[in-house]
C-alpha cells in the first residue's frame, strides 16, 4: 500500500493518504446513497397516489403499522443526519484541501530526503575510500619501518667491518 501512487490533477497521492481519501469518499457516498434512497421511497409513495389521510382511511383503526413506518422514517432521518450533511460536506472539502496541501509539502520533503540520501551515499563512498587509503598507509608505514631497521642493520654491519675491534 505504501508504494501505491495516485495522480489527481497533477498532485501525487501516495500510500496511506489514498486510504484516507477512499474512506472519506465512501462515507460521503454512503450518506448520499441513504438520502437518495429515502427520497426515492417518498417519491414512490407519491407516485402511487397514496396520501396520509387516504392511507389512514384504508387501514381503518389499526394505525400501528403506519406509526411504525413513520418511526422508521424518523429514525433513518436521525441516523442519516441529513440536516447537517451540507456542513459535513463543506468540512470534508476543507479537510481534503488540507490533505492535498500537506501531500504537496510531503512531496517536496520527499524530494529533499532523496537528495540527502544521495549525499549520504556519496559520503559513505568517500569514507570507505578513506578507510582503504588509511589501511594502505598503515601497510606502507610497516614496510618503511622494516626497511629502516634493515638499513640501520646494514650500517651497523658496515661499521663493524670497518672497525672489527670495536674502537671508534
């Protein structure tokens, strides 16, 4: 999921932001669907030409079915919170705008992170080269130490050959 990328109007949305966007969209879609379903039911009742007084006359004294249906409709209205839907849509639009702005900021930040990663990689390469040069330098120092000792031994040998009795 974190590798997914969505391009919307030139703005790239990645990873978890896609999930946030989908959850907001499904919430709005569910609210719209519920409102649409409710209004289509009302239109269906009107299309049948049934009015509340006619319905009451046809049911006689048994209004319990009608009351339960009205209660269900009232409950659906409360659950759907249709009165506050416009405010929620505006709030959602503001939230989406903020998310898009943050996504742009994150894209810029990601570019800077990529640049820093490149610099770190270059620095690591330089450090490795320096470590190798240091190891090579240590080996040369050891070799020079051996050569100096051998030269000193040769001089000591020549001094001895020049004066075998040890007098200087």
